[in-house]
């Protein structure tokens, strides 16, 4: 899942030096599947001990970005590239 979303294009340069786009999108999608729709809610959910352990075990996500950083990364995603990833 992370590898797939790492192919998403951004509207400005981003080299993934802190958190990859793929990891942030994976966290957001998993949070959305749990019924959360605000980044703040998703971030709070992702930081819970149970969720962080799940992220480590199943997705190799060892750190959760701050809420502000998640919002920043989500804001630079080119939405048109979401439908054409890896094509």
C-alpha cells in the first residue's frame, strides 16, 4: 500500500525526507476506513498505542507525523495523479 502511494505526484518538490507521501496516505486511508474524516481525528487515532503497534507490525510505519505535517503533505498532493499511480 505504501509503495503504491509513493507513486503519487505532488504539486511541488518533496523528497520524503521526514515522512513519505505513501505513509501519510496509508495512515489517512486506514483512519478513514475506521470512520474518521478529519485529519485531527486521524492523527489522534494513529497516535494511540494500539494503532501505533498495528502500524509498526503491518506497515513498517514507526513514527506518526504530526497533524500539521500530515495536513501539509496532503495539501501538496496532485489529485489528478491519484487515479494514475503506477500506470
